[in-house]
């Protein structure tokens, strides 16, 4: 009976995959992404699965069950799957692996386009925030996030050199991971932070004043161009929402949630805890080099990252890519991938050989 049900599930899933991927046939052992899948199609896939099987799963599940066979087995379980701390985003044959951490309110899905453009033979793994699956309880401290992922990293790669890349809040997580690795006597060959900053409370007075002035100027220019009714509506919305989030962080959240409604509360809980962690985290001095990539269009963040990180590290090198905090990852990912590719090649040739 159980085998018969499993065969039926495989047949139904095969039909769904063929529809979603627009393919006449799909091998039950074929990898979703190798068959042309992407985050948008993953979202479509899991909507159809919910309609047919009556079971809602996050699209992020595709990284845990990338084939029809694996997904069929997962659907047999009565409870939702618990996501592991790390997930393989891109296969590779060389060592060491590359670890990337996503931003506030995001998931590893946000790295799909970027990872696809990074030219490396080293595997790339994504660090997934605990609680995104709606099962685990999110962390409220950067230190706890870092330790959670560090244990998983060490389980996969017991010793250095390590290659770490972190976007936005994920940059702070990878910084803390790097701190702990260095304290353990390990070598960090690359710490690349992508438009990542401490909370404004931990910036200098001069930096906070420049942020405030820039925000007022942008706000004024935007509002004076609108009719009075629209301006009043905008001001009301701004005062009633997002008190704890910057505009860029809200936009990032809205972009990254390609998730069914039942999973939105789980992601909101993760985001709330992540923001709390951000407000409480004061980076310590890092005895190593930071490769920093800033967005060309500065909005809610400091326009001079070197002024922030030079006092918190032995050395910081800053590079600029097109876009703002969000679009550098979602629109101009080819430029960002080119920079990361170069960073990896340099780190591997200098430290890993």
C-alpha cells in the first residue's frame, strides 16, 4: 500500500514538474535547477503541490529535495521538513568550499542569480537562518547565529582556509564567524562583506549626522513633487509602519518572499529577530582583512564604508558595484559576481595553495 502510494506521488509530481519546467519528460532523478528551474519556478512548483497534495511547503525546500524522488519521499512525512543550517547552492569539485550568508528577511533563494554567475570550481553553500522553515526558533543575537552556522561549517570543513561571503546582515554574521575562526587559530582566506554595516547606533556621530541629513533631503525631494493628498498618505504610511526597518530592508524583504502566505509569518518572525540582533550587535575589532563591496547608490547606509570598517579591522579594501543595496544583488548581479569571482581567485591562489 505504501509503495503504491509512493509510485502515485512520483507520477503526480512528474506531471507537475513537466508543466512547471515546460518539458515533455522529466527524469525522476533529475536535478530541478539543472533542468532549468529557478526561484520563480520553485514558487510555482510548490503552489501546484499545495493544490494537488494539500500540503504547503516553502519554495526553499527545493534545496533540500532537488529531485522528484527526494520530494516524493519528503511529502510522505507528516510534519514539515526542518531546514539544515547550510545548503548546497552550486556544485564544485575543488576545495575549500565557499559559504555565503543572506540578508535580513531574506532566504538562500536570493542568491540564485548571483551564484549562477560566480565562476569557480569550488562548491558554494548558503547559510540559512534558523526559523525560515517555520519549525525552528529564530535567533535574537548575531553571536548565536554565527555559532549555529560555524558548527555546521566545521562539520563540513573541519579546518581552514575558509572562504566567507556575507550580504547585508549576513555580512555581520560572517564577520562574527571569521572572528571565532581566527580565535581558534584557523585561517580565513576571504571575508567579503557585501554592503554590510552595523546598526546606526554603533556608527560615529559624524556618520549618523550624514545619514540623517541625507534621509531628510531624499524625503523632502520625494514629497514636494507629489500632490498634497499623496504626500499626506505617504507620510502616514511611513509613520505607521517599518519603525524598526529601513526602506532598503523592507524592500529586500518584499523581494525575497516568494513564499506561500502560510510561510510569511515564519519569515516575519525571522526578520523581527534578525533586526533585534542587528540593533544589539557591536562588532569587535577583526584581526584580518575585509574585502568590502558597496552599492554605488547609497541610500540608508553610510556612503563611506572605509570610515566604518577601517577602525574595526586590520585592513579594509572597498570596491563599488552598480545599483543600490537591493538591486546590486537582484539586478546587477553579474557585476557583483565578477567581483566575487576575482576575490575567490585571489584568495585561493594566495592562501589556499
